[in-house]
C-alpha cells in the first residue's frame, strides 16, 4: 500500500538509510570528541573513526586513503578542485575546458575564474542526434580544444537532469595523453555506478553523501597523490586540517555515515541497478501509454550504459511542467536541478540537447531510489494523469 506523498526526486537528495542512521548516532552522542583533539581519548576515538572511514571511502573508489579529502559536499569540492587547481597553477596556463551541460556548481566557479582571474573557459557542446548518446561530448572535439596553456578539464560523470553518463575513462586517458589534469563532478555517479579512479585516469573527483542515502552536509574530493599530483590552493584557511587543504573541524558523524552509506550502495549496486531500471522503464511505459505526445529527454532507455538506471526526464507536450507539479502536490518530482529551482530560466541542459524553450518548460525529471516501489510508480502515473486531464480541460 503506497502512502502519500510519493517521493521521486532522488537526484535532488535521498532519504538517509536507517542502517546509516544507526551507525551515525553514536558519533553524535557518546563518541562526540573533536578528531583534532590529540590529548585525550575522546579525540583519539573520533580520529580513529575518521581514519577508518577514509580507508573505507578510498577502498570503495579504488583509491588510497591519502587521496580522500573530506568536505561539506560536492559544491565545496567542485570549487576547491576548479579554483584550487587553476589559481595554484596559473603560471602554467589560464585555460580550462568543461561542458555546456554541467551543474551550476561547476559553471559558476568557472564564471568566477573567467571574470575575476582572467581565465579562458571553453565549454564543449554535447550530442543531440544519436538517441543512444544524447548529452555526451565528442572526444575529438575535446582533444581539439586542448591547448598548451590548458591546466584542467572538468566533465560531469553523470548528468543530474537527463542522466547521461559520459565516457569518463576515455576522457581521462585523453587528458593523461596531453598531460592535462582531469576533474569530474561525480555527484550523481558515486554510489550509483562502479568507479575506479585509477582505471579511469581521474585526477580529481567530487561527491556528496546525500546522493547515496547518507546525510547532507558531508562529501569529499578525491585528489590523486601518486605520480604528478594535482597541486591545490586552499580556499579555506584555519586549523590546517585535511593536509592543510581544507581547514575546519571534521564532521565525524557525517564522515562515518558517508563511508557506511557508500559501502551499502556498492554492496547492493547490481541488484539495485536492475530493480531501478525495471521500475524506470515501467514508469516510462505507463506514461507513454497514457500520453502519445510524450517526448524522452536524454539517452534511450535501452540498457547500453549511457544513462543512469534511476533517471527519467520527459516532456509532456503542451502541459507546463511547473503547473503540473503544482497541481500534483502528492508527488515529489522536479523540473531540473534542485540548486536552480528558483531560477525561472528554462533548463540549460535541455536547451543544450536541442529542446525548445516550450519543450523545456513542459519537461519534468523523475529520480527513483532505494525506497521507491512498483506501487509508488503506478500511483504516480495515476496522479499525473488526473492532473494533466484537469490542466488540459482548463484550456
């Protein structure tokens, strides 16, 4: 039996898994010491928990513990990666390459670098022709864009609106060939896809716990320390935590929770990916049966590996997406990135794949997750059908 309201906005945030809460709670109550307090057992216990969590996160990503830098989340990690690398290495060049469909947590720091620090930023277009690879970049265009003064390439691992998965390993290999640092915003990918930072030639990678059933306010930045390591300029100065790259008291409870959440996500990755693909495809099938003018945004749902298993983004023809959401209060979905939900402008991601402003405004994003059921999907379709019928009757 489905209980209203129904949550289908897991790209914005996920519910914290009760198993994660159980592991986290002691570090809010009994083991509450500051891991920076080195003179008593309260601090030692907290530091031991942080060290174990760092090892766990590193193992999950095929990294080394020294590579993992704890932050408040992916937005901070993105800023540290982009601005930290560029400002620390501007003597080598002032050119950065990224993609038109990036999250604003990438585009806004890049804009700051361009305006205040006189960097030259190249934003690559994405494919909008091949239905299997819509939203991906062209590797030849990337290679052609690399210049002698290019210091960093930043490409989102999996898109938060249309679910497109970029060819990360190939991008990493190309950057390594040209001796350019490669950063990926993996906010939507960590915990949802298998990731090997070494095999994929990733130099820096951002992630947030609340996208894989951990708490908000904690995340990380992978920074490769072996070989020609990326050098960063810290954005926050203070107590010298995290090797001097990110000052501030560590969020012990959040870090422990994130590590456990990632372990659970990877343990259940295969079965959960299959289940979510089936639910997502069922949702799309039910919607296409109800609405003949439905338009899929992003890669085909054919299991070729170009789209996140839990992502669906569709255009509802002549129905305004915002009006549809407002008229369906018992269904939590979105019209795009949660971080730009107050921006009245049509989605830059959908525009980049060739959607018109009208089509963009008629589009909605569904993010299914661990707690989504088949009954939830069926009720969601019923709720949307009723709302669309009401809206169309009004016109």
